């Protein structure tokens, strides 16, 4: 087993760009059991959720007076709001769940937490929805990865 690849998969799962869509396949390629890869990568991604909320609640406002931060945050916020609005506005927490369980870029833990914060959803409902969405998306990614690896003879 390549431990450095497993560590890279966990770091990637925690990151805002790669998340579990990248972490699970890398952990499996590193030699980790697919179920262990699923749980480790999903839990690494879930670990980012309280960090995101802490940043938004206590740190974010201190950076807003910096032009480059404000520009980047506004751009990311507008993209997230545009993607999440139809789901969250109409269905509330259930819409947020649907938004975060789709395994495509821009709909993971970071975007989901940002949308929950922006739309002022209940924090505990948001945690429950985001965690549930991470486990469901992780299951999708695991199934696609294992199926694809078996089809190509990698597993």
C-alpha cells in the first residue's frame, strides 16, 4: 500500500476542489480496501464542514475589506447562489441535500455549507443534510469507481 497516496487522497478529500470525487479513486489505487477508502475519504470531507462554518461565522468578515478576497468570495458566492437557489429556495434543507449529493464540481461540502450559510438555514439541519449528502455522494463515487476499475481490469 502506498501510504503517501492514501494521505494525498485524504488531503484531496478535505480540499474544496477535489473532494471525494478524487479522493476515493486515489485511495483505492493506493491499495486501500474500497470500503475503507469510502469511509476515510467521506469522513475527511465531512471534517471540512465545521471548519467552513467557523470560517464563515468568525473569520470571513475580517477579510471582506481586502479587495482581492472580496472579489474572489463574491464571485464564488454568486456562482454557488446561482446553482443552489432553485433547490434551496423551493425545498429548503431537502433542496440542499439534493444539491450536495450530485457528484459534480461545485456542489460539494464547501458549496453546500456556503449555500446553507447564505440562505440562513438552521445550522443543525445543515450539518445533518451536508453529512447525509456526503455519504450518499461518496456511495455514488464508490460504485462508479469500483465498477469502472473492474470494467478496465484494475481491481
